[in-house]
C-alpha cells in the first residue's frame, strides 16, 4: 500500500513537472500585482503556481503532524486506562487477601479466648469483610463508569 502511494505521488509529480516545463510563457506572462500584508509583488503564472504548490505541501505536512499527534495521544490514553484497570484489580485482590488474613487471625484469637467469644469475633470479622468487599466492588464499578465517559 505504501509502495502504491509512493508510485502515485511520484507519477503525479512527474506529470505536473512536464506540464510546468512545456508551458513556454509560464515565467513571462504576468498575473498582475499581488498585495499581501502591505507588500506588493508582480508575479508571473509560474511563480503563483510554485507558491500554491509550496502552500499545499505545508498544509499536508501540518495535517500529518496533527493526526500523528492525535493518534499518539489516543494510544497513551488507552494504555493509561488499561494500567489503571490493572491497578484497581490488584488493589481489590490485595484487599480480599488482607480481609481473609484478618478473619483467620480473628478466628485463631477467638479459638484461644473461648468458643462463645470466638464465634462472635469470627462472625463480626466476616460481616466487616463482606461489607468492605461490597464497598470496594461498588467503588470499582463507579470508577469504571466514570473512566469510560
């Protein structure tokens, strides 16, 4: 595809060059006086053509730079979003591990303290863990909704 595009560009450039060179009065025929920003110049048809070709080339270069920068920004934004999702998943996993270890520790302490007290501590730790997990899941879901907007 790139090769085809290059062939097309070079072919059209050659065609324009041939048309440019075959026109005998190109640099002798005046188009009149052109005024721009207070400056006056007597230009020929060939000079106007060359100025137009240079302006077109500059516009194309500017468009390439514009779209190239927009593409890079979109790729960076997508990568940052993926990294944020991975960090959130890792954070949620670490919270779950922490809560399970806390529950196990509470169960171990409760076993040492006594059966009745242990059962209450285990149940309260389990309830607290489930509440935290529910809050964490709700926060992750709301963050996900906000990040997709």
